[in-house]
C-alpha cells in the first residue's frame, strides 16, 4: 500500500487538535459523549469544535494561491496570534479593496 501524504489542513493541526478529532470520531461524533470524555460542558465542546472547523477552513484556504499579505494573516491566525474572525474580516476587506482597484 503506498504511503500517502497528509492533506495540508491535517498536517497543520496541533497534536491536541488531532487528539480531539480522534476522540470525537471514536465517540461517533457525539458532542455529549465528547464532553463527558473531556469532563467539560456540551457548550465547551461545541465551541472547541467550531474553532477547530474555522482553523481547518482557514488552513484549507491557505493552500490556495494568495499574495503575501493574505498568507501572513492566515499564518497569524493559525499560530493563534490573531483570532480567526478578525483574520477573515481583514482578508475580506483586503480582497474587496483589491477587486475595486482592479475594476
């Protein structure tokens, strides 16, 4: 069986995030079961999952060709130096401005 390379979004995950995904899958995707496993509340697990989804989306979009500014914003968000929502707002505003300038 050939060895496959991990998708970029998966390779970008921290060990803690990968462990969370594994435990979530082993719990058959049950937020309640995952909350019990981590001994936290359901909303805490939901929030963690939402943040992980955003991290994966941002990581996937980082694989698309972008200029240096957008890449920097994505990297800062992935490194937790900039929150995901702020990064998305800045990227959208930057792209809108670039689009307006090219029109």
